[in-house]
C-alpha cells in the first residue's frame, strides 16, 4: 500500500485548476446506458471511482473510446445484461458506491437491474431506501438475495406516477429520474434533490430527447419517451475541490488562484469560508485567495458561536465539513461543526488531536474546533485516510504542520482527487509517494 510523505510548514503559491466534478461524473456516465447512440463526455476526472465505473461499463460491453485524457465517447448498443448476474459484477461493483447509479438506466431500457451492497467510504450507513422505493412506485419489483447481499429488480414495464421522496437524496433522485425518463406516462417527483450536478444530468437527458420540467427546483415533472438519443456533455468543475483549495490556501498562509472555478455553481460555499475569516476575490471565473497570516471566525449578531452544518442544496454540502474542521484549527475563534447525515464522518478528528489541534468531539455528529490563532504549530504524525474527504483534509493539515507526516491508505484520496500529488507539488508542496 502506498503512502504520502509530507513535509509541512511551506507556503504555497500559484494557480490550480479544479478537476471535473466527481459526483456529476458518476451520474452522467451511468446515463450513457439509456441510449444505443454515441454519447461524448468531456472534462471527465481521472480518479479511481470514475475509472472503476468506466471499466464496469466496459465489462457490460459498452464501447468506450478515449479521445483524450478527459474526453470519452461511449456507445451502449450491445449491452450484456446477463453480466449483472455474475460474481465478477458483484465483486467489482461492491468496490464503489457509484455502481448503484447503473440501476435506473438498466431498469428503464432493459427492465431489470441488480444493486449490490454499497462500497466506498466508511462514513456510516448509506441507505438505498430512496432508490428502491422510487423504483417500486414506478412499477418495479425487487427481491433481496441474502446469499449475495444484493437487490434484484425487475420491471417489464415502468409507469409514471407521483412520489414524495422521504429525503432529497442526490443519487436517489438521479436514479429515479433515469428510470422515469422512459416510463409510460408522467412522473412527478416532489422533494427532489436540486444540486447543480443533478441539474446537469437533467439538461443532458433533455438534450437526448427526455422531457423533464422543473430543473433546478425540488419539484420535477417527467413525461416518459420511447427512446433517447446521443449527445455531447461537458462536466462542471468540482465544487468540493474548489472549497478544498480555499481551505488549503488559508491553512498554509498561501497565495493561490483557483482557475475556472465555476463560481455561479458554488452556492454558499464561498460564504461559509468567508465566515471563517478567509479573504477571497472573484476575478471573472477565477477565485484569488491572498496569503493571510491570521483569519478570524465570525460570530452571530448576538455574539454566539458560529455553527456550520450540512444541508441539502442550496445548503452547505456535507463533503466540505472535513475541510471546514481543519481550516478552523488555525483560525482565531471557535466554530461548532454539525454533521447531520453520517454518523462516522467526524471520527477522523482524533488524528487532528494527535497533531495538536484543539477539538472537542461532542458526539458522532458534532465537534467544536477552538482555533489556535497560529500560536502553536501542528506537529507531523503518522495517520491513515479513512475516506476521501477526511483523507484530503488530513493531507492539508499535514501541509500546514511542522515536520514530516505520513498518510497511509491514500487510495481513498485517489478515489476523489485527480493527480493530487503533482498538482500540489506544482504549488510548491513537499509531498511524495512512498511504498
């Protein structure tokens, strides 16, 4: 297993370009199964989770042609549906949660699908109820195979209906949309997720011939069509990377410009980092973060401590709470972070405490970070990456620390961040991969 060896305490400088959006890619690439015609996708991130999904489509006999590193042409005109029932599919798809996104397109086009036990991050329960219940309401029937720990779904015919989702799940909404676009009649989805990446999926499907209204809202109306066609699609910059680099600049007292950041799609992300006292300037579609010796956490108007919590879009994404935590370590002031969605996502703070951070873990969902005001440096330690977002947060903490750190299990980081070692080296970071 490879590890990162990081020598911290260096100021960084320069420009960095965010990769294509990981969470958008998993939906968009799954959607190519909805048509037999060619679909060209641009700005694909070169990361482990996305590459695993592309490999999985190849095993399903989907033709893939790499035009360049971030552009691929897909054609699903000869899909091997029976591969879903094989042991090989179960083993490969269980390595990544994104494999669940294949189910909606397969149900819509071929009338059956398999959903294996989810893989991916170890951040707590990630239930599939929203997906399964939505498919059921469209007319699918499912059985749970105890021996293989997978759902077997069958739907000779899908019929449009009204449904009120019990949670605005992004992947659940995307999966149901992809099933509904070829169902008979009209489907109405209320309490739908409305993230920019879901909007991107809907816009792509409409270009393919789907009839989806209400894009960008939590009320979607979908008129089913008989078939979809080929199209071209370019993915947005990854908003999680953009937020991560804002935090990195502040933590390391660095002057960094994030190029082509997709500012109009970032929602409240810049505002939340401004609440930590971080200065930034929008220059066209670039974000310039000046070097800051100290940044001070804002308080509420009544003087109470700032709370940052996750919430469905247009609220703050849970994927950036780990970055908020490590960024607050060096601030002046305190902040309460409330992670509502996953009960294991804050457990990585014990590693930050080992480095010298002042963090109180109140319970599995809440942590208080008491900023050290740059009066004490973090110290380098040996640590392991538990999931994608915690992993890159530990990496950034190491870059801001004194001395050497070793970060193990970096495959987790590579699942979500493209060529992160080289890109950080280009900013002046002292980081290398060791066996």
